[in-house]
C-alpha cells in the first residue's frame, strides 16, 4: 500500500493565488490596452456630431 505523507494544501493554495493574480493582471492589461486604443475614437465621434 502507498503511504500518504500529508496533503498538498500549501501547493494548492499557492497555485490558486498565483493563478488569480495572473488572471487579474491579464484582464487589467486587456482593458487598459482596449481603452487606450479607443481613447481617441470618443473625442473624434463627439467632434463629428457637433
């Protein structure tokens, strides 16, 4: 029989936290890049409708 030498709770929590941080950073970067791309479009649209 195999013996269990404890649980992997520390590794699981580390993986969970690292993954959560990376997902947040990726989403934040996508939003910032998208906002930067379309930042001029809003002002152009406003000037065109005047």
